[in-house]
C-alpha cells in the first residue's frame, strides 16, 4: 500500500513539474511573441477621461536582454526629455532641466493616470512572474501568474493566451488581497516587420477609475542591438542620440 | 543681455526653424514654457533683513509680485553631434526684466563610450534632493524649490562610460570638467592660472550608485567628496553625501566685524526616499553645513545687521547689504537642518492632482519653514500650483528673521 502511495505521489509531483515547465515555456513564448529580445519602439499612451478629454504621451523605448530597459519622453512638452532607466530592480529618473538622475524605488509612479511603471517599464512577464496553467478552451489557454518578488506592481495576473499563435489577448491584474486592479485587452494585430506580428493596442480599464480608459498604441517596433553603455546612469541624458 | 533683443533674435529663429523642417527629418526641436507667478507676501517689518532691504521706504506689510518667466529651449541631435540651448527670462515690467542663458553647449560623441561637451552646461552632482554638499560644480540650490532649472557653468567636459558583465561592478564612468578663469579683465579676459578642474568618478557597484569627486580650484579651496545611493528595499532608498573643503575660509562676525577662519570644513548629508502602500512618497534629509553659523554665532551676525541700521547712513546701509550679499547669502545660513517632504499623488482618485507638504527645520535655533504645494495638471501642457508658506521662529532665529513671514504663490505654467 505504501509503495502504491509513493508511486502515486511521484506521478502527481512529476505531472505538476511538467505542467509548471509547460507553463514557464508558454510564458516565455508569449514574451518572445510580444517583443524581440532587443529592440527600439515608439509608443503612444493615451489616457481618456469620462468627460472625453485626453492626455497623450509619446515614448521612445530601447531594451536589451531580459533586464535592461530605458524610456525617453518625446511628448508632451511638459515632460519632454525626461527619461527612465530600469536595470533589473534598480530604477532611475532623469530630469533634463537639472541634468540629474535620481534613483527611485521601482514601484514609483512616473506618469499619472491609470498607468504605472509596471505598464510602461515592464521587462518580460517570464522575468517577473512564475506561471501555472489553470484552464484551457478550444482557442485559449488560461495562465495564473504569481509575482516572483515585491518589486512588481501586481501580485497576481490572469493571462489569456491564444492556443495557435501563443499571443496574449487579455490580462487581469490583481492585488495581493485578490482585488481586481485593472484589465488589459490586447487587440488590433499588426505586422511590425521582421516576422513580428502582435497586438498593436493595449487597452486598460480599471474598476478603481470608473469611466477612465488608457491605450498604449505601438507605432513601431524594430529589432536593434545596443551596447551595454546605453543602459547606464550617465547615458540617460543622451538617450535622444539613438533616435 | 537685453531681454527684448534676445527675444527678437530667438523668436524669428524659432519660427523659421519650424517652417524649414521637413516632416520625418526633424532634428532641430524647440520647446519651452511660460510661468506666470503671482506672489503675496506678509512682510516681517521688524526683521533686520526687511529693514535693510526696504530702508527708509514706507510700504505696506502686504506686498505682491506679478512676474512672467518665459523659458525657451532648442535641441539639435544626430547620432554623434548635438547642440542644446536653454534660455530663461524674468519680466516684472517694462522697467525691470532680465535674461539668463541657462545652457548653450555643443556635444560630440565619437562612440557610445565617450562624450565631449563644451559651452555653458548645468551639472548636478550629489545624491541629495534639497541640499548637495558635494555639488562642487552645481548652481546654488534653492531647497524651497530643488527642481527649478538654473544657470549652468561655462566649461568643457569629457565623459567616458564603460559597462561590465559582472555582479559586482556593473558600470563605471569618469567625467572631467575644465572651468576657464572668470573674464574679470575688461569683462573679456581671464588669467590662465585661474583655470579650475573638477573630476567625478561614478560606479554602479553591487546595485549601489557611488560617486567620488574633487574640485581643484585656483582661488577656491581644494574640495573632495563622495556620495552613494542604494535601494535598501523595493520601496526604500537611502543616500548620503560627504564633502571636505581643505583650508577653506569660513566667515563669521566677531567683535562687530567680518572675520574669516581658515580650516578644513566638513559638510555632509544623510537621506531617505520612502514609498508606502498608499503611494505616498516621503523624502527626509539631514544636512550638516560645515560653513554655516553656529547657534552662538548667529546673534553676532544679527547684531552686525542691526548696528548698520543704527548708524543709518546710506554708506553704512550699502556696506552691510554688500557684506550680507557676499558672505551670508546662502539659503542655509546655519549648520544643521532637517528637510522633510511628503507628497501624495492623486489622493481620493483625483487624477493629475498632487498635494505635497515640506518643511525645512533649523535644528540649531528651532525655527522652520512650512510649505504646502497643491499641484494640478488638468490638461496636457497646463499646470497650476497653489503654494502657501509659513516661516516660524522668534526674534534672533534664521527663519524668524527672513523678510517675509508668510507668503502665498500662485503659478500657471503653459508648456509648448
């Protein structure tokens, strides 16, 4: 009886391990299908308010590998020239008027509105979260993602991934207490060239901000490699040279 | 430079450049802002500083100021060349205005590792938010508004950056700044022997930002400094600065006269930046100003001002004003300060509204400044700031002796 129990436990453990491995591999595929390993991108962020007014930001973003990302504000004028660098869990903000970089906590919000850093300075899902598969339909796979550490803004995510192309379609972000913070819908697939076909718009809504809507619109994404020096504190003031 | 002349030159240039840029190849970019500032002051008419500044003027204790501050910036960048211009003007009325060239420099970047810049450039050394004892090449900082743009330094610099694939040392950079002598001869010529050099070495070591810096001055003391900044937790950053000025002159008033004491002067700062679960940011800094007056020295300084007022001749008033402006103009006149700022972006889900509260507390005489800033950005490129301040302290205290005891500022900022 004991032997049967042991075998049973081993089978369950091995199956759980395989499932976890599948989920991790799937999450890595999702990342690969969203962005190249190293790239430059132009993104517009639009915050829409219940009264119809809009606030728009334009960012130039460069990323290298799994833990280096830098972002330069191109618009609006009030923010132009500001830049943010993230190296793993280290994050800095560059203020052009002062020619000064300030180390900030990685949870610090860098623009107002419904967005926070996690939405615009995100590295890769598979870097920040561990995944498990919790459901499947004919067309989609449902993943539960758990933050690997506290530097991530959302403790848990539910992610819907297409079975065929392994592209993310929807993400729900939850707090540690289980409260739904926001929902991200990935839509309007676009061919960005170089074999990259992915959603060009991420629409965000939040039950905390009823009537508000935020859109990230990817204008271009290009594979591009950079030397590591681009992702240093002292280079932040020169990010615009890369455009 | 004459304000009107500057704008006559700059504005048409701006207009022409906008027309000349073909879409998609725009390299020269212009931006700027207009700050319109209205201030209401409740003056402290018994303070020696007020009495000196408004000597023999019979004015109301409630004064207002309405001023315009246009900023106009231009930037031209290619992969290896760059030009940057930042200008600022202050306009009180047709009879009082000024123009400042904040920055004008060219840059050449032969590689990702190396950058060379020459012209007038702002430097911000040090990790402190409100004070920078190791900011040897920085413009004088106003702790009441540390994020305000200021004028740079006529200089040339070269910076070398190197990254490493290591868990310990992740990056290194070296910055050399050369500062030519001031053009004191006919306002055009300086002397080569008065060329100063400043060096900053920066390291990202074990996830900690570390800087070592020095200023080798010909007329000023040799200064050495270090600073660091590190995230202790994901919501807590700590930073510190230390500077030593060798054989520096520290000015005090003794026996009713200005006197200087020469010694090695040490200044330092310890600070934190903390973010709580409600997104409240707290910045707290302790600043030790080695050049400042002690609690015992301050009354002698105050008596010096009062004695000048007692003499009451125009020459005596002018002499006291000049001494005050030259040797005691710092916004931190004494030795020990505590700075605390608490900001809460978007409370009660009120988007784009950020209230903050800050205080500069003089630990030597227990006087302090308390300010509340209400910042609202209702639409893109528009910002309103409502900013009341209260200065608290008895007679013979630093903040109690300031010219104004209460002030309210109202700003409107339009960016373009």
